[in-house]
C-alpha cells in the first residue's frame, strides 16, 4: 500500500508488533530517518530489534525517560518493527 503526499513523493508505512513501540509518525519517504522509542524496559532483560525487511540497519540509543531509541533510514517499502527478549537472570538450558 502506498500513499501520495505533498509533492507526489511516495510514503511508506512503519508498523509495530507491540504497543511498547512509540513513534510520532508512521509514514516516511524512502531515505527519511525513522525514529522510534521502546519502553519501558526491564533491567534484567536483553532485547533484540529487527524488521521484516532485509538490510535495514537499526541504530540503537537510549533516552532516560523514553527507553531505547531506534533509528534507521526508511527503505522504499513498508516495514514492520519487532523485538525478541529474554530474561538475563534465568539460566539457559
């Protein structure tokens, strides 16, 4: 699905697999920087972030109030942002 806005530039959608992701907007022009926060976070948990689009390079930062800050350049297609987590206080078997 695509939409035309402004000067006819195609915008692509970012969707999330969880309500812990937060974004001021969810549609971007290809190449535009996507900024998403993720929180609250648990201190005894490890998180991995990924998209359903191969080759998207997510940069990870941290904000004391909002939690993790994920940024990446919007590809020329819709993207779904997901995460995996595991408790670091539990012994893996």
